[in-house]
């Protein structure tokens, strides 16, 4: 029978067992590959589960920064508008307010205060001469 399989009349030779991967080796390679894939999938799942709370923490921090910035701008507005505060402090607060993007009536008041302060300084300089 082996001679019939090896004969040139059949046109092809069946591969010998020496060149084939043994089924045991193939099963071991497949099991190793499946093991690696399961570890990768488990790590991916763990990272995904950790990313959700981290996103929530980042959102909370962003919201807290926004609240803190709003409080800072409110403090600057109060300082600018308070007549009891020294003019230099009000002007410094006004400059910070404008640099932080503050706008509106408080910015207009700050610009008027700058003009008033420059006029007062100009009068003091002319009186000293």
C-alpha cells in the first residue's frame, strides 16, 4: 500500500509524519496563545474599569477649578468696587481682573479708576514743582 502512495503514477506524495507538527505540540502552542490572549484581555478589562473612575475624578477637578476661578473673579470684583479699599489695591485687582478675561461694568469701572488715578498723580506732580 505504501508503494502505491509513493508511486509516481498518483502524481502527489502524502506528507510524512516527520514534517508535520505533532498534534500535542499544536495543542500546547494553541494553549499558550490562548493564555496570552486571556491575560491581555484581562488587563484591558482592568484598565477600562479603572479609566471610568479616573474620568469622573478629572471632571470633578475641572468643575472645582471653574468654581475656584469664579470665586477668584468675584473677589477681584468686590475689591475693585469697594470704596473702602486703597486705590492701589483696587487698581492691582482691576489689572488682574482684566488679565483673567473679566469684562463688563467692572472692567469699565476699572478703566475710569485708572484715568482718575492718572489725573490725581498728575496733579500731585505739578503741585510738587
